[in-house]
C-alpha cells in the first residue's frame, strides 16, 4: 500500500435535523433526530464518508475506536474489524436489562450491537475510499449490481400536526389520526415519490382503528402490496384478531407480537388458518438470533436487515446468503436518516440478487440534507444505483455545519420517544405489549 493512501485522520461530526411528530409503539418522535457523519481522510487528502447513529453512546464508541484506524489502508477491513472489536466491548447487562431490550423499538440502540454498529460506520466510509481509489462505485466492490434500481416503500405514520413545544414551524404533512387522513397521506406520498407498495407504522392507536386504516388503504389502492408494523405492541391474541380482519390484504405482517416466542405463537396459529408471512427487524437482528429462528422452524419468514447494526455491507451480504439457504425473504429496515445512509443502502440492495421486497425508508419525512446537490430523487418509488466512484455523494460543508449547529443547540443527546410522549400524556407508560 502506498503511504499516501494510509488513513491519517478520522472526523466524527454529530448532527441533528428536524423530525416530525410521528407516533409509534414507544411514544412519539422527538423534534430532532440525531445522526453522526464519519469522515476518514488519507494522507493524500482523499476523504471517505458515512452516516450512522448519533446518540451519545455511539459517539463515545466511535471516538474510542477511531484512533486505532490511523495508519491502516482503506482496504484493510478485516484489520479494522479486529481493532474495533478489541476496543469497543458492550458493557455488562443484568438479565432484566437484556430482556427489556428484546422488545425495544430500535434494535440499533442495543448495547449488544455496539461493535457491529462501529464496524459498519467505519466500513462504509472505507469502502467509499476504496471506490474512489479504484474509480468504481461501491456496488462493484460488493460484486456488482444485480439491479439498476432499488425499490422502496411508502412509509406511513400516524402523526400529530406539530410538536407540542413548537420548536419550529409545523411540517407540511399535517395530522394523520383517521383512516381518511391516512389515505390522504398515502396519496400525497405516492404522487410525490411513485412508491409501489405501502407500509403502515402501527402500535400507536387501538388495533381496530389501525386495521380500519389498512382496509381503507386497500380500498383506495386496490392491488397495492400493504404491510403493517405494530412494533411488538400487540399480544398474540390481538395479533391474531387483527390478521383475521386483514386476511387477503397484507403482503406481510411485521413484528405484531413481542419476542421470537410470541412471533412463533402467531405463526403457528396462522398456519392453521391460512398463511401471512411474518417479517421482523426486532427479533432477528444478528446471526445468533437468525440461528434461533431456524431452530424454532423459521416462524419469521422475512428478515428486515439494516447494515447499520448488522455489521456493515459485507455482513449483510452474508445474511442474504443465509436467507437464500433457508428460503427466507429479505428486505431492509430504516430509521430516520439522510442521503448518505440511503445511498449506502442502495448500493447494498443492488448487490443482493435475492432482495424480495421493497425496502423501508424514512426519507420522505426528512426535509433537510447533508449531501451536495440536495435531496436524492426517486423514480417510480425506486432509486437508481450510483455509477460514479465510491458512494457517489459528497458532503455539503455548509449543510454539515448547519446541522451540527442544530445538534449543539437542540438539547437532545439520546433518543427518548417515551419521554417526548409524556409531554402529551403524562400517564403514558410505553409498556409492551400495550394492546
């Protein structure tokens, strides 16, 4: 390796951007979403970039591991992984803490995912560098594109019109608490982005109301694939009651009941009554959980991966191979994110031949951006795979500075949907399952 290509410096910049008051099983989104922007610079001045989580524990872990990468080649991914694993170990947990995290809304917050998250954060930036050095897009480093475009799904939320403390002007989407409002939200999102399937974030309102929302969507968009995700906020009994109402409507049923055992109970009952495949991003979130799903006879039929906490792009390709081996479907999960995460996801999805379902993305809910040229453009619900070197996007320095200033002044350092919801409803407990 030429010494001019050795890593000489790593910059980690926390950012915050506006996030609408979106309802979910844990409560409601806070006004500001946190992310981190990672820049890995070589001795020659070449810079590879990435986007990852921005909560304080993640920032601490990134800062702890970053110095160990200095001097490495951008191609030395295995050495990077070994150094990160040696430095960043998850803290010990009590049994109750561990079990509590098993029904967490956001698997990426699990301390058990810390090593995988840090590896992924650095891996993508290093692969961006590799692509620039090789004058090839990241998808080519992953084996080449199996598709030119990657499909995404309209991601609907129940939501309030504005945040309770009015930190900024209300978002343009308005309130969505009724089936009619939900259909209006879907019409607008599909008109703007061209999505060919719809996912509803559930677990926030009474289940019968959410079932009515799905049925209204089915009537408004006949034949369009529909999904619902209550984030494990329903009991097994409620999960089965709802799926009876939605029989013949759902493309898949995502995380209705808590825990792999709860999902298995739902799957067993549905096998007797007609099959709707179960999907998850909550109970199959690493390779050990994948094995446990297999040991239980694969009650989860569709794995919604996320390279941010599965350990990176290459680890997710390994997951894809396992899904093919056990005849499981594969798609991708999303959190609130900006364009760097979205384009990394697009390269990855393009490299996976057996991607079987359109992917999740929160991107329509974000109105800020940190890449040059502004927001990425969807075509009929899909993103074209970049063909330029590396990730194919570069940082907008002015936008980065502005979003970093948001971070400095927003007062949020860890995501707390429950605490935010208690501003609306002081008695809200966030217990799961709630219904």
